[in-house]
C-alpha cells in the first residue's frame, strides 16, 4: 500500500504520525506543499513531487500547517478521485468559522450565539445585539490569533476601525459571538470517525485557552454526552479526523466553538493516556481497507 | 565549537539535533529561540524556518 503525507514541514505531530504508520509497516512518502506544481486538467496520472503518480497513492494524508495550501490540494486530489484525509469538504467547512457555524446550525449542534456583518456600522450593531462582552474573530485563522474580547462601544469602534483599515477583505467579514463565561477552561476533544477517542481540558487564566497560547492540558473524561455532541459536530462538517473545541456555558451545557481539521495533539497523549497518533493511523488504514 | 553540533544561522549557537531527525523537521535554537528547519541531514544544513503566515494553524 502506498501512502503520502502532505506537509508544510515536519512538526512533532508528523513525526508521531510517521512512527504510527511505521508501526504498521507502512512508510509514507513525504510531499512538501512548497514543491507542488499541479496541472489541474492533467489528472492523477501526473507525477507528484515524490516522482510517483498521484493515482498510485492509496491515500494522501494532508497535514499542512498552511490551511490554504492543504485545502486547495485536497480540492484537486478529491476531484481526481484520490482518497485523502481529511476530505476537501471537511477541510473547507472547518477552515472557515462562518462555514463551520452554518454546518453546526444545519445539524442543530449547540454553538455560541453568532452574528455576521460586512461593514463596520453593521458590525457595531451586531456587537451590541449580542451584548458586551462580545467576541470578534477573523473567519479564518488559528492559534487564537487576532481574537478580540470587546467590553464596550469604545473598544468596539477602535477594533472595527483597525480591522477595516489594516485588514484585507477577509477581515471585513465581521464574525461576532457572545462571550461564553466559561469556567477558566475549554475542552478539546479528538474525534476519529465516529468515536471521541480522548479529550483534554485547556486551562488558562487568560480567556484564550489555546495550548499554543500557553493553556495547560489535563485529561477530560469523555462522557456519553461529550461523545455525542462531538461526534455529531464532526459529522456536521463532513467527518474524518477532527479536533472539536467546546465551551461549557453557565448551565454546564456544551457549546461547540470550532472544529479543526489538521489538529495538533503533541501535548494531549500524555495527559489522556491515549496514543492519539496510533488511533488516528489505525483508523486511516482501516478506511483504505488494509488490515493493520 | 568542538562538539560537531550545527550552528544556528541566526546566532551561531550550537543546535541540538535529535537522533531521529528528519529533513524538513523544525527545531529550535536553544540559545536564541529561533525556529529552524533542517534542510539537509548529511551534511547537516539548517535554515531559518519560514515566518508564520496568516493562514497557518490547525
């Protein structure tokens, strides 16, 4: 069986994934997204940078840190019939918070109250509609970048003016959410297919709890209720291998905050005791019909 | 420098390379903290890792 890992570069997660493949006696080719140069109409018979025709691969596992490179590569590969994890459909739904919100809404998955506006004036109204404090997020982006908790009209005006003046058009889509007064933590749950294999609390004194921003990871018990909402959320965006981020609201109920399609997990296997990379790879292998 | 460790292209500090290092793996300089990419294993060649772009993430 022939597998390739499509990457921007090799991080801790990719090394864990390669080791998990190796444990099943599979040695994936590494394909760098910086080396892609694809003739779209030529199809999967053309050679990948590895020197192997794309159609020869049983699976391309997309692990690009560059969201746009990964997503467009998936769009092309899936259109040629090349099997990938995740799919373009899933990546497209997850890479844009607004599209994620729409998918969650269509499947009746609880999420924070969310509004969208396209001008500073209507965005101001949206912020006041959700009430202060409100959260303003870029629709694309990760690692907690450029999130703003807005406490009053003065800060709202300043942030909106900065976004409108300094940001490109992506920043002119104003995605506004209620601030969920969570208990100093959020939850990241790892969904593989139709199972939530592990979850962590991400604790922080800062309202942004991403581990990339210093949030501390501890084990979170995967209850039936947590598993249910996570699996439904994952399926809402097309399913696959996903990290579902949730908040606990004042009543202790879960709301889905976002879903990540190229999840980082280097800090999560130790506190959960789950070999996340191996779970992922064994699932992937099973999906392409090879018994591990 | 006598240990044979490669030097950071930013600060010329010695960079520890893991025994299972791979080409295109990211490593950090322990002296200046700069993120580096292993461009070649033999001979060892380090370059500054690309700057984080706006669409980078999970």
